């Protein structure tokens, strides 16, 4: 028989001298124990002794060394409670009341244990309910709880069976989920009768089903079963829910009938017809779970709300209980109150959701199931519950249920295996799509998230969750990303059972093209009208990409004086040195990049009046609110009158050969000023005015007219 030599398991008996030799053989029947268990009952250790003196009194010391920690509860001092030590000399087992003392984490000592041999010199000693931390055994190659016995006395006692195995750990809990609960914008209806299973089915409330399956027969044990000896409870499960929005309510069956019940409890989405279930007490038993009231957050304490009736009694199960969800999280605890120890059983229960419709993104939630009470205490203590368990994540139970890949399980399929995009630095956002499908049955609820290997925030998702088939739009925003390669991962999670897919995303940012200044038009700075430019006067260049450093404008390589610029406009003084040229090649340079050459026409005179560009005699801006008086002087500001010759004007279509003043506007670069005296007898409220320039009074070019407001007496 295989065993583990860790701490040793030895027995020392010192008896009074006798002529006959007492022969003892040690044996054990090692049960399967739950490897999640921290306080598992190991197999009984039985010493069968014979050949001693009739009716002899035996007194000695018994020391037990276990290969893992002993985890019975402690009484006063280091006294261990719960272990049953008996001697049977033919008249039935009698308790050996000598207290066992824990001298080390895995060492139990009985000093002065006394018992009496039968009239034939025989006795059977039994040590039962020695509890151990089964999770420790996984550290050993054979993954068993082993012992070794050493039996000595004076005089000597013949002893055999010195090496034993008292427990074989095995995974005890397997769990399956039909889907995950996703709180979608449409919400989920509340049953008319929240205390009725059938009412939730009729209402069409959203739900998922959880299935718990035992790893081996007799694994799910009621308090009356093998593991229940001197325990606080039968096998329990704690179900933790989290991530639910405000207003969400959850409901679960109060009592759950298992797979071997007259009618198992089922929501209808996990291979069984929808039913609250029906249970019949008696026979070999069938799996039955009951909610536990007032259990703590680890699943300890409290009381099952239902216990089986007398043999033969039958009950239809319909009761529901609400899960308390403070801050969107809560838990329930089920306890096994009946089971069949001879077959492998499972139980499934739906969790129904009630939630009003809401706006915003769908809310992903989570659910986890463990044996309970959960704990991390793997030593004997005064008050820790028995049994108790490490909260190991349970494996999928479909292999045990033989339904892996069944049609009622949703399956996540993603069409695209990767996404690769290229964009210029600073360019506009672009879109890509990833398509999600459920080629199987059930309800596939999925969520999508992005993790970045470099860079951050350059992907947004719409939507970030969905049900069954759908498309995820990826909005890729180059933003301020520098040229280079950026990588991220799109994770589509439909829970570990339906599938999780990771889609690599690669974004290559190429350098943006160097901005090239572009000239769209060159116009008179006063009128913004196309036409020839006058050297020494103002012009405006319209275009794009004028914001680069070291902005210059050249006319036939002669630089112009720039008076104003932004990305789309340049106001400048046309170089006077262009003189009598009739055209010039204009080039704008910004950031060291030159525009394409553009030919512009030149003329000595190309007049245009600014808007507003007329002042009254009192220097107010002329307009309907401030008209000029007849016979008063108006001041007209224009550009394009910088040539050599005469400056004239027109008023009311009549030439004015001798303005009151015509020349440079004092203090204004490239601007000319023409002052005119309005006629005394002006008719109407306005008069058309133009300014003109030319080589002689008979050969002038006039500006477009502007209307000057005139007051009347």
C-alpha cells in the first residue's frame, strides 16, 4: 500500500509483563477526501490485537504522527476534541477517555491510554474522525495522506502493518455555468410573485444557471454522512455575485433538487426541462440543497431553511429567495441536506435577474462558487468551522457531466483573427470592425475590453458588450501618437466556458507629410477683389499652411513686408522696388517649404477703399448712424494709389480732379488717404464715392464705389 513518510505515525504501548505475546495488526480503509478541504475526516485506523492474557488491563501511551497538519478543533490547552478513540473487547466499543494532546501541528499524543483485553486476550482499537488538511497532500508526489506506525512495549508486542494510507485527496467540486449574467439596457422583468419559481419563468426574467457536480460519490455529504461526524454542517457551497448596478435584484430557489431527484430543479437552459423540482424523502437518498439563513461572509454559521421530511414524503419545490446585494455584490450559501453516497450527483439552480431598463452601457457581472465555509486556516484551532475549505476555483464540470460542447452551451466565435491599420500622424480617426458570432445554442453574453502594449487611449469600442451575434466597431484615433508601431489586444470575454478570444491590433503611424504652403488667390487688401497689385500698396494672400516657421513672401526674389499672418491669410506690403514691372513671380515660404510660384499682375495704380474706410470730419466712422453733413470733409482710406502720377476721385459719378488731400495716410503703412469736400446741394441720404489714380488726370483707374451716408437739414 502506498503512503507518504512525512511526519511519522507511531504507536507506543507499554503494558504489564505477561507470558503470552499480544499481536496487533494495524489497518485502514483510506477514503477519497476533498483536496480543497482543510479539515477532512480521514479513514479510521483499526488495530486488531489478539494472543494476550485473558482480561488483562493494558495501559500505555499512544502517539500519532500525520503526514499533514491535524485540523480537529482544540479544547482547553492543546487538547484535541472530536477524535473518537475506542476499544472493543467483544462487549461493544468503549470510549478511551484519555485526552489527546497536540504536541506539534501533525502530532497527537494520548498518554496513559487504558483498555481491557477480552477473556480470549483480544481487543480492537479504533481511532475515528481524525481530521487533516488535505490540501497539503498535493505537495507530495503520491498526493496521499500517509502514516507510519511503530509499536513497542515492555515486554514486546508483535506488530504488523506499520505503514498506512488514511486518505486520498481528489478534486471535490466541479462547476458549470450556462452563461453569464449581463445587465443590458432593456432590463429584465420582475415576477408578479417573487416567492414563486414558476412566476419567474412566466415573467420571462433573464437568468443563468449554475451547476455544481461532485468529484466522486459521497463527496457532497449531509451532516448525517461520513464527513459529518462531530462537524458543524454538511457540505456547503457559497455563491458570490458582484458587479451588479443599483436597482438590480437577484432571486434563487430556496431548495434545489439534484440530478437523482424525482424531478430535478432546472431553469431549462442546461439540458433539463424547466422546473422548480420535486423531492421524495427516503430510500438511498437523493441530492437536495437548502439555502442557509444567517451564514457569515465565508459561509459558516446559520441554519438550513429546509430539512427533509419523513421517508416517503414528497414535496414540489417552488419557493424563491432574494439575494441581498449591498453595493451590487452579495452571496448565498447552500447546504447539502440529503444525498446518495453511492452515486455521483450534481445539482443546478437558476439565478433570476430583475432590473428596470436603464441608459448607458451594458453592465458585465461575475459569479464564483466555492465549497464553504471558505478559509485559509490549515491547523487545529479553537473556533474555526469544521469542515472548511480553501477557495480553489473549481474546474468545469462538463467532463463529468459528459456534455462538453452540448448544443445548449453558447460558443464564442470571432471572425477576425487580427486587426492591422495604418494612419498618418495627426490624421482623422478611422474605423475597423470585429464580428462576434454564436454558432451554437444558448445565450452568448460577451464583453469587450482593450489592453495596450504601448501607447494608450487610441482605441474606443462601440459597443463594449452584447448578446449573441454582433459587430464591434473600433474607432482608431491617431491623435498625438508619434510615428511608429503601436500594439494592443482586444479581449472578447464570453466567460471561460463559452470562450475568451484575444485579437491582436497593430497600428502603424507613418509621418505626416510636410505641410506645403499653398496660394489660392492674391487680392487687393482693401476690397479682397482679384486684380493687379500696386507696388508700395497692400495686398492679401489667401491659401493654407502659412503657419510654419520663418514665413516669407517674395516677388521675383524681392521680400515683401508681412504685416499680418495666420494659417490661411497673409497681409503684406508689395515691394515698392518692383517699380514699373507688369508682373512678378510670387512665392510663399514657411518652415523651409516653398509654395508653387504664382504669377501676379502689377500696375502703378490698383485702388480699393477699405470697409469701413470713410471717416467724417469729426473723425467718426461714416455710416447711417453717423452721416456726413453736406459741405463737410470726408476722409477716405484706400490702398493701390502708390504709383507715380495724380490721385483723383469721383462723387456721384462726377470727377473730382483736385481732392482736398490725396497722398500717404500718415502712420499707416501702404495706406493712402483721400480727403473730399461734399457738395452743399447733395440730394438724398447717400452719395457714391470712388478714388482714382493714374499718370495724368485723363488716364486714371478708379476703385469700386462705396456709399457715403449724408445727412439732410
